[in-house]
């Protein structure tokens, strides 16, 4: 029972992150580029967190500070770029399936680097069942995938970066407060995305006027989505996720990633009138059973 709050926190974060696709899609449709969405949401989240957590600036030593930088890259800028570039090359279903392998990758990393984190048969079976259910939810009745090797490799690489994020988090959690770690993640995520933004703007054939959208006709809609992504999906969700990791452990917490496609499907049905098929419904049931099996106490 003492971990119930950790499970609730992980579920809340999953619900929030599962809805970010709709919010990001609105911004993309209004001319905001993916890397600029990431920059604005992380910058807003960093400012908010710096206001409430600013007493400590640096980690205890340079190794821990380097780990914080790795967290910002693996869980921020690099993960975001790999996933979004993959979406331009492969279908969203393929990308979602490959990115959602991160719980399995995380469990494998933890088993390789920490002897006390070996996977039990219960965890393996539950994860496999949850992954099968997640695939059914993602496909939602569409059985044909159009494979693109480059896009699929990038999507799988994004899953690996999130696995590394979880591995790095295991190294520093418990020794630093969640708010300090999260603030560092935002800082290094922003710092490492800036070169890419500069490169894309330099390579653009026409001047990039994305900032004019912030004061245009749809400014209120754009700002509402930016505030949601920055304050709730980044500031609140990352902070809560890192806290839940400390409470549940890296592997158990990361297993909740399997639920994101289910949340996205439900939100898409409610907001975008997308159809939920029998396969999608069956997938939700299988996914829930697999999660229950993987998270159950031995």
C-alpha cells in the first residue's frame, strides 16, 4: 500500500503524456515546428521550476553533472528529435510500437547493469502480454504496416534513449531531489536543442516566421496548447514521473509507458471522433491484464 501514491502518480503522467499528441498536432497545424514546440515547452517548464527550486545550482561532482546532462539529452532533446524525425519517415503506428518497446529495453538495461534488478518470470510474462496488447491498441484494426527501415531504426533508437534515460536516473535518484534533477533535465534539454534549431533556421530557404504565430489570429489556441505542454505535460509531469520512479523503481514505473497508446486512442475517439475497433478494445483488455501481471507483487 505504501507505493499506491507512486502508481497513481505514474498513471496521471501516462494520462497527460497520452494526450500531448493532440495538443502538439494543433501547434504543428498552426505552423510551429517540432523542435520549436519542444524548446518552448521545456523553456516554460524550466522557468517555472527555477522559481520554486533555485537554491542548488550544481551536482556534487562533475560525474553527476555529466549524468544530468545525459538525462537532458536522452530524455529530452535527442529522444524528441529521433521520435519526430521517425514520424516523418514511418507511419505513426510503426513509430508508436517501436518507441513503446522502451519498458522492455529499460528492464534489459537494468538487468545488465544491476544484479539486484534481474527480471522475474512474472515480469517477463506480464511485459510480453502488455506489449502484445499495446500493439493491438496501436494497430486498432489496421493490420498492414508500411515498413521504412530508416524511420523504424530512428524510432527504435528513441526507445533506446529513453531506456538510457531511465538507467541514468537510477544512478542519481535518491541522492538528489526530484525537483533538482528535473530542473537539470530541462536546462540541458534546452541547451542541446538550440544548435539544431539554429541549423534548421540557417538551412531554411525562407525566413522562419514561427514566432509571428504567437500573436496571430489563432494566438489564444496556440498559447493554450503551449501552456498545457509546458506547465502540465513538462513541468508537472516530468517532476511527478521522476518522483514516481524514486518510489516505484525504474522498471515498474517505465512499464506504465505501455498505457500511453491506450490513452491516446481514447482521447482521439473523444476529441477527434476517431473510431475504436474491436481489436482496439481487445488490446486494452490484454494490455491491462499484462500490466497487472507485471506490476503485481511476487
